[in-house]
């Protein structure tokens, strides 16, 4: 399907180019790792996922930072790389400069992804082509079945829900015929559209961890002034659906972060002897 959406977000390419030299010197040189594990009863093996999000390829995105993301991700020896959108920031040229640097990672590990709201700010067909050329299998309202070392994983993905409005196919939800159900959605709040207990893990992005987080005050730089409940936690559980929201790798509008570094999430599902509910232990329940 060919789809082009008129740009809906304002960018300032001249400002971006002007501040990029300074930003390149000041921004973090490498991402931090945000690592957590969940236990699951009857689980036969370890499933390790690297979750990347919100790169926002811009003039201040350096090759050395991207190489560090690739290096740290490969070092985790993941079974899957999962992207949750917002690759684009201001120009296709920046995407063509940056995204091929991920090819080594995507060729080494099966990689899936979904688009975010910013990926519709330019020619979305060209953006899809760049991403697929560097080895990302994009899920646009699709569900795929994977066999990972004998584990039957069902993986679904939707484009940015508030741009496209297309829900994930219900074929993702049945427990029968698979060991683990994963949903990729750029918007964490999409979890509220799901039926109860529909997925075993949902991965999301969009919020950038708040980007600027002051003590006591909290995040002040969210892409939208909602979604605070998804910040700073490994998992939030909404009606039985656990959602992890990435802190993101890039920057929205301006290259600012404070007490909220760019991050790679590393998520493991490991065997447990306790009850099946152990997979959700320590998770905050959000009503
Ligand atoms: Fe973003």
C-alpha cells in the first residue's frame, strides 16, 4: 500500500545544523543499558530481547554513538532486536547517513520494528525502504510466528496508532499455539485499547523517558503531556498486559536530556519454578 502523509510536525533544519557541532561535543557518547528479567513457569529456555526506540536521526546523531549502540546490542547476544519507531527526525538524508550503520546488527540478529508518529513526517514509503534496506522487517498491522530455539513466539506490530488508527490483528491474542505473545506499538497508551490479558509483553517508545527530569519536579519534556505512568518503570501492567516503555536513543525537537540518558533496554524471559504470575512480579499495576 502506498501512503504519504503531509508533514505534521515542525522541524527547524537551519537551527539543527547550527547547533549540531556543539551538540555533538556535549551529548552522551554511548547509551546506558536498562536491563531486567522476568521469570516464567514452564519456560524451557532463555529469551533475550534488545529493545531500541526513538533514534530520531538528526544532524547531531554521530556515527560513533550509533556504533556504540550496535556494539553494546551485539554484546548482549540477543535472540531478537525490536524497534518501536521514530527513526526520522528532520530529513531523509540523515536517515540515509545513519541507518545503514545498523546493518551489521540487523544481519546478525532477527530484527523487527514498527513506525512512530515522526516517521510519517516525510515520505513514509522512502522511510520504509531505508529501514527495510538496512534489515528491519517492519510490521504494519501484522502478526508473525517465530521459532526461537524451539520457543514459539508470536509477534505483532502496529504503526503509530494515533496516526494510522489501525488496531493490531486479534490473531495475536490467543494463548493456544504459542509460548509468548509480544506486541510492538510506538505509543504506550495503546495498551488501553487491548483486551485484558491479550499479550505477554508489549514494547513501546514515544515518551523518551521525559528527556529532562528534575528531582521532585519530574519529567518536563515529554512529546506529549500524558503518559507519566509509563515512565521510570521496567513494566506497567494494564489489565493484565505488561508494557515496557523505552527511554529512547534520541531527542525530540532539541538535543536536550537531563538525568535521563539515551538507553538500550535488554529484556530477558527466564525459567522459573514459581507460579506463572511470577512473570509480572514487581510490576506496577496501572488502573
Ligand atoms: Fe520519539
